[in-house]
């Protein structure tokens, strides 16, 4: 887990931010409405005179605690109810724009949540969301994009140290680096679209699943297979180096299908399901020596 750093609430602000003693009975998850770091969120919370406060802010690199856990915070929108008076508030940063920093912040928040559950001897039923207390659509990006059940499963994974068996539909989200536009293109989900611009070389790939893990690697044009990556711990590829091969696999027990579009031949190759750099027929997507300009991925 990333470092937890404490920044004490100024004495003169405690009557506003955390006026009551508290014995925690639950955790309340929030998404910030901005893209500030955890340190900046805590600093702003301490600095202003609004009756709004939270115990932790979590970003992609650290966890910052701004209110003691034996004091209440104002975050759940239920006045003197159980959310505000008994809940440990966790704000997940970068929730306005999302993306890689936000996904890492979600993982760090799951680590923190699991730690608190262990510290207090609680189970997963003690993990709640802001919406449960006031009806506010929060944590909004988790509800809209990540999935509340998926977040709880991630916390459970942190608790028991193993991946829970996936259930229901598993979606894959992926994006590619465009060599002409020199930027990451928008995320694509499943086979609803493809990732890439036809005629523009793909240089790198990012991917993750709604449940479970996806492992993948790419082959650079005229080069070699690069090291594999898992989920979005890193991206597969090198900026401004076109790829001509892609390998993907998953631990979910589902069949992963992935296909490549060849730029020079302007055609889609058949989707493959294997993971073997020595097997060109079904071990990887692409033809070595032929630039890839788009990919499509989905699971059964």
C-alpha cells in the first residue's frame, strides 16, 4: 500500500470541520468533483470555512489523512446521521477526468479500505457509499464507470489476498497511442467500437477488465516482443514505435478475443484467442512487419 501521511487539521478549524468525538462504525466512499491531488484536497478542506470535511484523500501516489478517526467529519449529507457522525470518509481523487491516475487512486483507496476493515475487525458490509445517506450520486465515477460491486470485489481481493471468481458480464476497456496525433485516444469498451485511427500507426496499448486481470504485450515493428504488463500497471509499447503484434490473455476463465487491423493492407485480421509469440495463426494478433493501426477486444 502507498504511504499514509497525516496533516493535522488546524486547531482553529476543528469546531467547523470535526466538532464531535466519534466511534466509527462504517466507511463511506466518495469521489471528488475535481482533479486535484490528495495533498491539495486536504489543504483546501483545511483552508476554507465550509462545513465540509473528510478523513482521507487518496490519489495515485499517496494517502493523506486530514481528520482524526476519533472525530466526525461532514461528508455524507445526512446532518447528524450515521454517515456524518459514525462514518470514516474516503475521498478518491482525479474523479472529474478519470483515466490512469484515477484508476490507481481507486486501487489505493481499496487498499486503505481493506486496512481499515482489518484494523476495526469489520467485514465488507461496513463499506458504504455517499449515496446511501443522502441520495447524492456519489461516488459518481465508480457508479457510472467502474461499478460499485467491482469496487467491493477489489476491496475483498485486498482483504483475502486472492482474486474472487468473476461473475456476470466482464467488460474490457482499452485504448491506444496514436503515432500521428501523438496522444492517447479515448477508451473503448468491448467490441462496441475499435481503438485506433485507420491510417495512423498504433504505438502502445492500455487495457483493464471490470473483473479479473488482463495480461498483454506488444511487438515493435522491426524490433522485438516487449515485456508483458498486467492491467494498467503500465502500458505496453514505446511511443513513436509502431507495433506489428499484440498478445493478450486473462485469468477470468472467459475467452478473450482480440483482433488487429493492418494499416498498409487496410483490413481486419481474424480475431485470435491464444497467447503464444511463436504461433502466428492464433498466438497473437497481427503480422510481423505490418503496422497495426487499430485493435478490437472483447470477452465471451
